[in-house]
C-alpha cells in the first residue's frame, strides 16, 4: 500500500482549518458539515442513493465522536511512503 500526501487543496491549507472543521462537526451544523465533507470526497457520478447510504452509515456515530476522529486523523503524517505488510 502507498499513502499519498494530499496537502495543497485550498481550504485545508488555511490556518485553523482542521480545528474549525472539527468544531463544526461537533456543533449545531454537524450534519451539514458532514454532508459537505462526504460529498467533497465523492465523484459527481456517484448515485444519490449511494451518497445517502454513505451519509447514513456515517451518522451512526455521534457528531462529537466524528469530530474527535477527524481531529485525530487530520493531523496524522501522510507523506508518501511504502507500508510494510
């Protein structure tokens, strides 16, 4: 498996983006933030029923827990490297 560095995507380069996103996930706009993030990771050709299924799977987790998970993952090292199996 190869992990690829995906920095340099506009908004994610701005200071505070990770914390602001995590706060939005845990706050009153948690559902809208979740939907926005998920849609941004899918292709335009993804069928609406599949998108909604992905959303519903994601909403099984509380927005607070989703925020904590995002915070953990957002600051992980992701430079390209080969992983040993």
